[in-house]
């Protein structure tokens, strides 16, 4: 069963609102939210989102708990394709 996109967006919003997450990471997450909620071909939006979230997960300044959430979201987005 595919995870609901609204659930993915909710988790992204919680990262965006987390003040323990560096500002540059929150900005990337906000961009991902905006991308996923705009009109366009879903597969392309998911591919770009996966690329951005991969960069976020690899950033050494990301708190470990956030990194785990990001990898979970990556997995969920991959099932949306």
C-alpha cells in the first residue's frame, strides 16, 4: 500500500518547523514541500524531491533523528513512483 502524500507532506512540515534543524536544511525541506504541492508531473516532482532529500540526509549538520525521518520519507516517496 502506498503511503499517502499528505502524510509525507506532514512529516516534511514537522522537519521544517523544528528549530533544532539548521536553517539551510529547513529551507531545502520547504522547497521540497512547495515542489510537491505545485502542479506538474508527479514523477518528475518526486525525482527532484528525492535528490534534494538525499542531499539533506548526507549533510553532516542534520541531527540524527531528523536524518532517520528523512530516509523514511525517501523510502515512502520512492513507493509513490
